[in-house]
């Protein structure tokens, strides 16, 4: 209770001080009277010689108190009272700030979840990825795992799909294959059961599975006796050993089951040549990333000699070991920071608006400030009072902004796809976001309060006590116009960014994907591996399916393909071309996108055949000569200037060539902005036959049925499922979608970024226009009597209009010019987000410039009309 | 409002003079003020009010103490008294001030050859 005591003591000290000063004055007055001065004059002289009584008392008190805090509290009370008395001003200012701050907090919560949260694993700082550039064969991983001294290694492979059968309807599950030590390396615990044990990724021990929490809930009713149960996955019986908790998503947010690898050194082909895998590591105690990287670099060279065949020296790029978190974030970092930067601009515009409001209000407060100054408040003291007020506004804005942020985050989560942004689900208003919000609330308060505070505290006492000086109004007007210029400039930057995104998306939408998506439905049909071990059985299942679908009414044609364009699946082979040396020096062999199709695929998709012939039914027979189609760009690349028809191409692991029988137009397999993934060098088509073997040395067996209908293709969806169920109830049908939907989904990431930018730009334009409106209409009010004089002297309405618009135009043009310069410098940052449009696209820049000039002038319209309609007589009498 | 700010000659000067005056005898504020004015032959422009914040500072630092008492004319007055700590402080301040003054004087005085 020490502070209460000191408070009481202080009060006594203050009283003593006041009394003493009173006594002093009395004594002095009395002495003066005794020396013959008149009582009235004596009192005045005593006061004069004493100096400012109130100020002296204040200074005396200041010495005793922890003055900053108490001043602050009293400023706070005073400020709150002022704001309550001005509800209109307070409402607009707080709402503007709340919008700006809320939007910032929402975007920051994304940044926080993706970039700032450390991974939810134990000692995440020691987790690294070896696979920024290089993946390794399973055998290579196994060798590294036992040999490296600097870290422990685990591997995983996403995108494995398995049929779950015997648990109600057949279901397709998304799985991740992992090395046995994967979970223990991450340091995560299961919710039920156990994680994999050492050795469970070896042949014979690998028939185990761990379930994700959601799968356990939906498919197994969250029953605890699921542990130890055997389930059928991909036609193979596996024992459920554990369930992971709901927050665990690795390697993909989609993973429903984790299964061990089957690391079998005797299966040489898959061990060294099958799917290569990304490798992660946990640094051992005290090991630096640089040391680990050096060891991997050395080991990569040793690894090349371990291959059962000669592996080119250029197989891997230089070893790189990076923090696992960095690997997971990938290129999101720059995108998110760009978004954060953009939304920060919006907040700055909002700040400028509020600063303008305060300046406008300041004109009416000059007298108040003058009175305070007379009473002995220094400039700094007044400044501090004003800054306290604006900080109060900022804090209120932050508090309400949090509510906006709450809705903003859930909206962002629903709009963005978890596939596009890693760890999106973790975004929430946690402590860090709260602190961030509070901090920007206070910072913005100081920011937008500073200019008005400096302006307003610079009071010329005698002048403002009399009338409120014209001089102060003039500088205030310059300041306000300057703020409006800045607002327009920042709005130009944001609108330009949004314009570029819109144009880029427009370009994407108008990319010819190489096929016609109208009226086409696609669905993934995936029999079990075991079912297709007998390829003839598999093939006849598909052929019957296609025949039945074709017979449906409304169906024009139907076909099969193993990897539908634009849906994220990649099917490929390592290949060789006739006429090319088996291996040119250390050139890695060509990797070709390998579409395995039934003959009608080209016509269903309407992919143009440029030369030669397409496939025919007889090409799919087991004893038929293996043939292939090649895309135009691949032909140009590998056989430039030569007719590719009759040439040969084939997988590197087979002596058997495929004869090229036709050339087809290129198709966007990967995305609308690039035809193929960067690591794939070309594309071929093979007929759906036992010959068409992919990189895993197996024929394609999971296929997409593509159906071209006469009208709305979604109407077949149900029937298609029925047809498959009749043929084989254990075969799930998934990903039933129109081709248009597939194309559209492939644009989801650029589309959502475009929407965000457009919303930001919209906010910026509205706030900017309000800013210009505020400045102009305030100036019209200030110039009322001037306008009256002009009108009285014969100025027409048109002259008045020109006067007001001229003022607006100066702000607009200056703002647009500054903004364009800023945009030119800043849009460079978004180059990677743009497709088919330069970051300095002249058309966009010109359009934005015109648009914003118009908007700014539009904002002058109302005040200009008000000025024009003024009655000169009334205007002259104004003030 | 033009405020000619004659607060003190330099920071601490007024405090020094107060301490010096109180060393002679305890006094109350008004008397203290008159003594200093007289002693300086009115050479120093001291705003009377500025005395009180200075006294508060000295009180707070424990260099002087204050007590309500009764004056010769039977008025309630607050009498300030120099504390031992204040005496020591004064000594230090005066000697450092004299050194400074000597330095300044040497620089300002005409060059002797």
C-alpha cells in the first residue's frame, strides 16, 4: 500500500505548497501597502513580480509526481470526454481505422500461421529438409540414413492413393508413405496406439497403417478398438497400429493414412529407379546446417557409385540443406509479405483520412488550444495531449478491428484453398496477432496524430484568441491537400497492382489449354493394385465400363486417360529418343509426360491431331506393335527439322521402341501458365495397353473416365457411379468433376490473390475518394465568403465550378503522378504472380491513371455543386 | 504573451543560492526571497515564483527540511532548514562553480604577457 501512502503524502505536500505561495503573495502585498502603494496596485505588483502562479504551482508539483503517467491518465480522461462529445467524428474515425486495422490483423494472422509459427514438432529448429532440389531413390535414402553422421534421416512420399474396402462403400484414401522412423524423427505422439517401429519399412514387416484423426472419426466412429484391427487398403490387408491427433498434417494436409515404405534392396528396379523420395533430417546435437550440407554433398558423390547402373554425374544439383519450415513455406513467403505490404498501404490511406478529419476538427479547436497555452501548457504538453487523443482513437480502432479481423480470418480460410497455402488451418487470432493489433493500433494513432498535433500545437496565442488566424488555416489546408495527394498516390499503387492481377487472370482464363472443356465430365476410377495385377482383367473392366458409358443417352463419346490435364497428377517415364546417343555426356535422360489413353481420348478432349494418325483399337492389343503419339513441341525439340512420323521413342529401361505414328497439339498438362512441370522435358501419348508402363515399371491402372455429353455433363455423375458399382463394387469413383471445374480450380491460387488485391484496391479507392472529398468540401466551406465575393463581382457558376474542380484536379494529378512512380517501383515485386502481362504494363497504368483521376474529380462533384449553388448574399454574410 | 524567462542563470544556481542563504539561518520562503534579492543588490533578475519549484526540488532530494512554524509577527510560516546533506552538497557545488568561474574568467581576461 506504499503508493496510497505516497499519494496521501503528496496531497499534503501540494496543499503546503499552495498555502505557502498564497502566504508569500499576501506578505508581499502587505509590505507594499505599508510602503505606501495602493492596495489594488500592491496586489497586482505582487503577482507580477511573483510570475505565473498557476504555472509555479504546477512546476512545484511536477517535482513530486511521476508526472508522465499521471498526465497521461488525465489526458486520457480528457480525450475520451472530447471524443464522446463528438460522436460523428469519433464514429467515422474509429470505423475507418477499424477497417484498416482489422484487415491488417487478418492478413497478419495468415503470415503468423505460415511464416512465424514454428512447426508443431519437437525441437523444430533442428528439423531440416534435404530436398529443396534433390530427391533420392529409396535405396539412396536407406544408404544415407545409415551413413550420415551429422543428422538422422527420414523420408516420405505424398500422393499415394489407396482403396479402402470392406468398410462400407469403397473409398479412395490419400496416403503418405513414410520411413519407419518418420514420426519419431519429427518427435510426434499418436493419439491412439503407437507410431511405426524401427524395421517396419522392411519387406514383410510393412503391412501396417496409421490413420488420421478425421478418417478415424468418420470411417471408424472414433472407436478405440480400431487399434490392432486389420483393414483392406489397395487390396492388401494392413494392421492399424495408431491414430494421429487432429493437428498433425504431414506430409500433406490431405493425408488420411500413413504407411511404411517397403525398402527392399532385392527389388533393384524400384529400390533405385522407382519413385524417388524427398528426405528430411534432424540435426544431431550441436551440428550446424553448413556441416550437414557439406556431408550430404560428399555423400551424393558416393551415392552415384552405388547405383546398379551408371548414373550421370549431373543427377543431383549441389546438396542443399535448409530448415524444414522454409521448405514447407516455399514461395509463400514473398506472396504473403506482398499481401501484408498491400494491406499496410490501405491502413496508411485510412490513417491519412483520420488525420484529415482531425485537422478539420482542429480548426474549431484552435481557441481551446490557445486557452490551454495561456494557462501555461507548453507546446510539447499540448502535443502530448493531442497524441493521447489520437492514440485513444487508434486503440478503439484496434479493438473494433479485432472483430473485423475475426470475420476476416474465417473468410480468408474459406476463400483460400488449403492446397494453395500450407498450414492455412492454423491461422487464428492468437496472442501474437493480438499483440500485433494492439501495436498497430497505437502506432497508427501516433502516425495520424503527429501531423495534426504539430500543426495544432503551434498556436499563435493572441491571433487565435481573437479570431482563429487565417494563417494557420492556410498551412492546415496545405497539409490536408498533401495528405489527399498521398492517399491518391497510394490508391494508385494498389489499384495498379489489382489491375495487373485482373489482367493476368484474364490472360490465364483466355489461355487455350489445348483441349475443349465444355460438356465434358471426368471421374477417377481406381481399381485395386491386386485386381490389376492381371492386366487383361483390368483392361476388360475398363473396356466394358467405357462401352456401357458410351451407351448412356446424352453421351457422345467416352475415353480413358491416366493423368487428366490440370488436375495435379503427373505421369512420366525416363526415355530415350531414336537418333540421340543413349546418353549425351552427363545429360540426364529426357523425362516425358506420359499420357496413357484409349483411342477416343483425342476426340473426347478435342485435341487436334496435326500429323499422321491417332490410336486405333488394335493398338491396345497385347501383341500389337507398341506405338506412340508425340506432341508438336516435343517433336521440334528432339527431332528438329525431321519428320517425326516413323521415328522411335521409348523408356530407358526397355529395349523395345515405340513407333511414333502421329503428332498432336500441345496440351497444358501442368497449369494454364505452363504446359509441363519444369522438370519434364516433353510429352508423349501411349495407348492403354500392357506396354504402356510408367516410371514405377507398372502399367497405368488408375484412370480418369472422360465423357463428352450433348449438354450438361454433370447429369451423368450419378449414372457413372452406378455403372462402376455394377461392374465392381470395390472400385471407388472419385473426383467427379466437369472439365470446366478442373480448369477453374487450377486457377484458384491466382484467383484468390486477385480477389484480395481487388478488395484492397477497392478499399483504397473508397478511402482515397473520401479523403479528397473531405479536403475539397472543407475548403469550399472555408472559402464561402471568397466565393460570395467572386460571385458578387460577376463570376458565373461555371467559373466557380472551375475554381473548385481546378483545386481537385491539382490534387488528383499530383497524386496520380506520384502514385504511378510508386507503382512502377513496387509492382516489380509481383512479377512472379503475373502471367502474360508485364509488371509495367502501359495499358494498365494508363487506365488506372485515368480511372483514379476521374474518381478524384468525382469526389469534388458534391462540394463543387454546393459552391456553385451558393447564394452570393448569404455567402458574403458568412462568418 | 511574451514571457521573459529569467528563471535562473544556469541550472542549479538558484538552488546554490538558496542553500547558501539557509546556511546562515533557517528562513521561510518569502524572507528567503528577499534575502537573496538584497544580497545580489538586485543584480539578478529572479522571478519570485521560481523559488518554490527550486525549494520543492531541494526538499525532495533531502537537502533541506521544512516545518510549519510561527513568525515574529505571529503568522503561520513554513521555515526551511539546511540539512547536513545539503551543506555537503553546497560545498561541492560551490567549489565546482568556482573552478568553472575561474576557467571562464581566465579565458575572458586580456592576455597577460
